[in-house]
């Protein structure tokens, strides 16, 4: 392969796919004379939880790159090492265990390899801004079979073979770790959007119409580029998708995104109307694509730069994740992938997720953002009673803000373009103050302090009725029968397990707890399926005598059922609303 021309050179290859091991050789032309410190990040941008990626390093050793003589290595802490002083070039070799089938880490077996740079590339302290080269190599054989793997990434290539393997370059460590890599026998399709080349790569056993996916994604991408002024901030874009039996998630990068989805959510050849799962997948793609502007380029100051060695606290995730969550489904409508009733149904789902539970009565949106490291990403059985989602509740605040600005003759679209012109294109991170709030007030022509104090720093209900009325809509909560304020899941043996017990509900008042296994109702044995059937036969006011197991202890409870609302509300057009409200709704949905 090509000669090493940069101060830092990485060589990575799937050394043992069967044992899920990547091997990396990192060569430093000029290590620090006092002893070079290297480390792996403790978290990955876009996923706000300490993940300790260094725990997957199986071994690490160093040697003089010229003589081959060993160089001593000292472990400094859980994710950092110090090399003994060395005068000349030094090489660090190590192996990384890769068995995390997610968008955040690294995964390797005999079918494919995937990794984020945060999982495999050492940070060279003091040389973070130095350009580096990366040689990405294929495995030779797996189980005696020859491999026909290809490689997909948005790292800038220098000398590549026809399959994409070869020499790449990054302008510094922050750029290096912002380009996930997929290698394997994947399927792919290319498409153009807003004059820019896009590629969809799908790994996994699928029978899917990828041409249809590309045809659906192209107008979504074009609609987002158009909203931000008509010129994409990248020269190409890559969707990396892992299709699995069960899974859902995405992680944003500047020029690409890593996604995981259910293979059955991808459209089958000849499939007619889009399934709910396929629309959810398109919404996920739209969400991560929108992040190319909102979080990757319009970015909070708290997340700017390195070193990813400890938590970075921000109170602005309501804007960076909430606004993105608001636009993801809206862009499906503006791109013509769903009609107005279809979009309103998607909005109903967002409303249902945001308004369930009692977390919003305890935790403000700003606090939800600040505590994401220990609460949102570490949810337990009490999460619906204690946590506010800056995704869904943040999306509702964005929705209300959009409507508020439209009443004043502006819109959230205009605010996002203003953020782009002042903070995205000039790469000026958004401060932790109330900068976004000030820009919104500037567009509204009046103070919005009362709105933001209630929405971001207050608890309780949002002014949804007023906001809906401004666009000629009403919100209805149908009753679906009797309930006792629980969410029930099926246990390993099919038993009815209380997943969540909602505060102030009949079950909570009776003393039931999450994790209790319901085994009998009024003296009759019941499982998860039988519980749902039994509940449908009940009416509000009925009293139930329940037998449950809590751990290995049998307990009895008396619960009186109450009227239960549907899991999600219904939005309907108010035909009696003033004409300007209907005009405002049409402009909002069309992005006018």
C-alpha cells in the first residue's frame, strides 16, 4: 500500500472475524519526547452516555518502528496509556473486541464489519489536529472461503481499489471519528438529491426494494436541503443501514448516518402502500439527515471539540434533538411521502409518546437535557414517572414555537435558516445561554420569555389547545375501556409482567410495582394474552382480585379499574375555526 505521509498513520483490518477482533496498527512519526499519551474516547457524539470503549481493547503493545524493539506502555486510567519516551517513530498495535451490534460501537463476524472511529482509533494527545492517513484492509479468508467484501465510508479516499479498500485521509482526530465504516457483502443503491450524490448501503439478509427506498429518500433529502437555502453542506452523503430481526436506532455524522432497523420494515418488492414500519424507517432517515445541519454544524458549544473523556453537559437538547424530531416526520409530508391525514396520524403518535406518563410533572426540558447522561440513557422501570423526553416533548415545544412564530408572520423554518447563517456556515457554536430564544424573539417581534420559561424551565402541561386552535385543529382523547394504570409485557414464559406502573393510577395506589408477575385474576390463572382479553371484558368501576409474584413471593391485591384513555390522541380539523387559522395550517404543512 501507499507510503505513510502523515505524522499519524492507522492500519486496520479484520484480524479474526470469528472471534470478532479488529486489529489496528497506529504509527507515530514524532511521539512526545516525554512519553506519548494515547486514549480511546469514553463516549461517542450523538449518544450521551459514558460507554468506556477502551474496555474492548484486548491487548496493546508498542515498539520502535525502525528497530522493532519493544517500547514500554503504562496504563494511566480506564481509557488512556502512556508510552515510554522514544526518540524515533513508534508503532502501537492493539486488538479491539467488536461484538456490539448497534450504531454506536463496533461489530465484526464472518458476514460483515462495522465500526465507529471512537471504538477503534486511538487519540494521540497533543496531535489531535494533525492530519492522518488510514489504511483499511479486508480480511483474507473466513472459514477457508474467499471473501468478496466491499467497503463504504465517507472518509476522503487517497488510493482505493475497486471494492473501496485502501488508503484514506482525515484532517484531524475529530474528523477521523466522524466517518463510520461498513465492510462486507452488502447491497447498495445510489441516488441524486439536490445535485448531490447519495448512497444507501444495507447490510443483512433482506428481500427489499432498495430502489423504492432511494426514490422515497431523494425528495426527503431535497426538501431539507431546500429549507436550508438550497445548497447541501456536503459533497456526498451515505446512509449505512444494518437490517436485523429486531432493532431501531440511528446516529448522526456530518456526511453520513449509521442506522439499524427491522428487516421487515423495509419495503418488499411490489409492496403497495407504505407500512407503518417503513414510514417509521423513513422518519428515522429524515431525522438523522436533518442532523447534518442541526447538531453537526449548528452545534452546541458544550459538544464542540474534544476530548470525549467525560460528560459534556448542555441544556439545549430540546432544540438539537427536539426540533430535529419535529421536522423528521414533517419532511415526509413536504416531500410528498405521506399526505396530510397521514402526517397528522404521525403527529398523533408523537403526541401520545410525549404525553404519556408523569415525568413532565417533575422534570423540566432543560433538566432533562442536562441529566441525559444518567437518566434518559439509563432508563429504568420508573422512567415514565420521572423522565421528560427532550425528543418528543422537545418536538412539541418546536411545534408550538413554529405556530407562535407563524402568528407573528415568521416561522421555525426561518429561525433554522437564521441559525444556519449565523452558526452553521461560519461554524460558530451556539452558546449555553438563551441565544436561540433571543433569535426567536427577534423574529416574533416581541419577548417570548413567558413561553420559553414555561416550556423549557417549567413543569406541567403545554398550551397545546391554544396552539392547535391557531392552525384550526382540535385534540381529542378517546376512551378505550377500563384500565388500572399499567403497561404489561410478556415475560419469558408468557406471563403478564407489569413493565410500568404509572403514578397516581389504581395499580400504584393499590401497591403494585413494576416487575410484578400477574398470575391470576379473580381466582383464574392468566398470562399476558389472557390479561389483555380479560381487560377488554371489564368496565370502569369493576374490582379485581389479583394474585402476583414479586420475585418469589406470592401477593394479593384489590384494584378498582378506571376509564382508560387511548395511548394516542386524535387530531381533527375544526371546521368552525376562522379562515386565517386554516390558511396558517396549510402554510405550515407546506412549509410556506
